[in-house]
């Protein structure tokens, strides 16, 4: 169905929520699905259930929720949202904005708290000091059962007991609705903070970013223009809806008047082919995914993983939101799914970060004739990477100003020289809650000896190349490894070379490289516990040899660990800083650790055959082999076996 009455020149609204009543008032949009939730079936062949939320239904629900919330809360109060992924979470997020509340969406930890998975919740409660928490009635009941236990954590219990707990069933009670008049709109205003979004924690403890309703609206309008989205667009997303790209695409759907098909991250990880099937069934035109999705789907969700045909002819934007983005990974995915109609020109490498709401830029450009270097496969490459963005030309007059500077002198660097990426735009966040000095350093950066606007320091390293000024995101400033020859290397290159040495034994995306006292360490998760010490030693040898062959880097220690030992964020990013800490204090489940000697780690035998000298951290030979455990797939994506390591800002 087409929606011809959509006018692209219709004046944009100052906040995202104000688009809802406009769409709901148009006859062609009242019954149009805004969001569709797909619940996957239990097997490859069983069909999952779907539920739909039209623009009219969503607008009515948002009004009811906002009215109910204001019965027990005051405008401006802070609320924690602890809802599981689904349409209910979408309604609550928009309901809080219309009520003028400051919302903090979080992934709800298991209410039994038996696995000590509540540290981020404690952090958020202590930092944001919310008045209330919104959750499903069943979740609240289980939480009350925890509070009655004598063994409960006292600090956590006190924080939970001080909250007003609001069941989602109560706030969704229907009220008489008279519509929203933009002239009397009492929801979050453009200059008011409406959302606290935590950073991923990839390079340090997650920090709370303050975002205004106006900056969020600007961000999704910029993304809508960049990807050419409109009311005929159909988005498919399995990303977590609590923050960053997953949350942005909820807002982007409403601003575009589009339809968004949602499913949970756990459903995708359990059965990656679900993503392909949803795109086929709903004729998706746009889908955002982290870069590790591509090799994961090739490995576990390919054409042989099910009998239903896959048809990707409708896809216009395959948005890859992780950086760095390896060209080989994209080429492998295209070679597998091009017969299914996947157009190479749909590849849309993109860049973003929480401190800029989410979206910053994309390397993709809307060229109907696909001329120039604006689409894959003619994107340029740099050191195995695809560009994640393209700097605006003078003619384009974009208000998203991206520059690359020397991170120490704060002076711009020339194209072709790597430096720190800085971003200045109306999408910039207001700062970190409770961190005034860090806010001044990160959100108020200025070029040296120049009168300039404020920039956000992203902490990402990048390089601009070519006449079209493509931006390649090469890594993170805090993770750069200094080599003995004075050169720098980003750890993902070491991890990629290490994985490619033994892909049949090592878990892709589950490696961490870092330096300890000028010794480079590679920690790699095994797919399964191996009981033969000779095989383990051989894997260590092959890792070290392949890293030297590909990157000319000597590895001081190779550490093989059990599955799940390499820490990651909730969106699957490697936490190298935490991996390093865990390694130093001995908190990793080590299967084998091989240390090189001063001569490169090789002890030459009389026959010239090299054998690495190492020790088994678990004690005498053979005692360090851990009994094989069943590989678990968890919600955080940390157990997703992939074909490439990944690092991402989003």
C-alpha cells in the first residue's frame, strides 16, 4: 500500500512524540502498522506469532500511559523502565516522553538476582536517583519475593524498596482521549532532558549520557535524510530497544511514518535465520545490524539452515553499525546472499555513538544511478576496512561537523593522517550525569588556538582519505597498543589474525588483545574444551605465528580460556579493559597459557622442530583442561559465535 498523501516538505516537529498525533489523524495512517512484534517459533519450520500496533493505537496508548503516570508522578520526575523487549516497551518509552518524565530504559536483570547480574542496575539507581520504576506485574511480584529473602543484598534491597513500583498493566488503562494539541503540548520540550542513555562500557564503566528531546529529534531527522526513509519504508530490527541504535530506530520509524518489524535479540541469537525470514516476509527496505551479524548469519543462518526461500530484493539499506567494518566480511555475506536478491548497493556502513544520541554519518549515499564511489562494491578501502562515514562537502551544508584531530595537541590533522574523531552537531548530548569535569573534557572540546564551536570527543581513532573524504574508523584511542618499534596497532587487527589461525577451534568475536607491562597478550575463547594438551599448544603456536605473519607483531602470551571468559557489553562489544583486569588478577578460566621467551618463544630441537615453552596456569600438565560444558547462548550476545571479531561504538 502506498501513502501518497505524505508530504516530504511537511514542517518537522520539535520533538519526536509530536509526529504521532499527526500521523494518527491522517486517514491513510490510522490503521497503518507503526510497529509489528514477531515472536519466533520454537523450530526452523514453525511459524511464530505476530502482534501489531497501528499509528492510531500507539497514539491512544501513549496518551493513556502519560495520563496514568501523571496520577502518581510529577512532570520532570525520573523513572527507570524495566520492561522486556516488545511493543509494551515501545508504548512506555513514548508515554514517558509525552508525560514530560525523564526516562532511563534498562535491560531488566533476572529478579532473582541469583547470578549477581544487578551491578548495572545498582549503578543506574545510585546515579539517576529515580522516583519510580515501571515493569510488568509478574516482574514486580518476583522482585518482591527476592526482597523477602534473608539472603538478599542489603544495598540493592534498600534501593528497590525506596522506589514506587508501577505495573505496566496499570498505566495502560484506557482514558477518554481528546487528541494532542501541539500548541498545548505538555510533554518533553526540545531543550529538556528526556532520556538518560548509558554508554556501552566497551572502554570503561558505562556512563550516563543526558539527551534532550530536541537533540534526539534532530538526530533521527538527520538519519532519515541520510538513508532516504519515508512512509513506504519497512524496517526490520532485532537490536536491543533500550539504548543507542535499537532505541533510535523506534524514534526514526515515527519520524519517517514508516513501519518497523521488531523481534528480540535473544530470538535472533538463538536462530539467526529469523532475521532473513522477517526481511523476506515483510519485504524489508531497511535493517540495522552490528557487523558481527554478517559472518554469524553466514555460519549459522545461511540458506541451508531452513527450507523457506529467502528473498532480499526489496532491501535498500543494510546498515552496518559497528566499526571497524572489515571488507572481507561484507564480501563474504554478499557472495552467499546475492543469489537471494541482495543488491550490493544496499550496503550502508555507518558510524555513531551514544554521546551524539546515536547517528553520526554513513558512507552510503542515495544515488539512483549508483555512480561514483557512493555504494558498495566501489567503496574505497583502507587497511582491510570499509569507510563508516563520509564528510560533507561544502555544497551539502550538513550541520553534522566531523573533524579528525591530534588527540594530544587538539589541532586538526591533514587527510591521510590518523587522529581522534570529533563531532559537533545539534545532536550532541548535554553531558554525563554527575561527571562535571568529564563533561567539560568530552562535550566541550575546542580546537587549539582557534575560536570554534564545541565538539564531542568520541574517543575513536579515524582517518579521512580520498577526494570524497571517506572516514575510516580504525579503533579506539584508549585501546591502541604501542609496539617496540614505536608504531601503533589497533587490537582488532591482532584478534582477527589470531582467529583466522584456528577458526575451527576458536570462537569468533571472543578474543581480546591488550598489553601488560609492554607484553602483548592475546586471550582467545575455545569453542569447546579440548582434552589434548598437544592440540592446545599447537593452537597457541598457530595463533602466535599467524599474528606475526599477518601483522608482524610478536605476541608475548597466548591464553586459551573457557567459553564465556572474555567479557562483553550487553550489545556484544569486547571489553578489553575488563579482560585485561581479569587476566592480571587471575579471574579467567584458563585452559592453557603459553609465554614466549626472549628469543621469540621457540626452543629449537635437534631436528629443527619448534616447540613453545609455556606453563599451564592450572598446575601440572593435564590438570588445566576443563571439562567440556554445553555452550550457552545468552541475551547479551556474548556467546554468539561469529566469523570476525568486532569492535563497535554503537
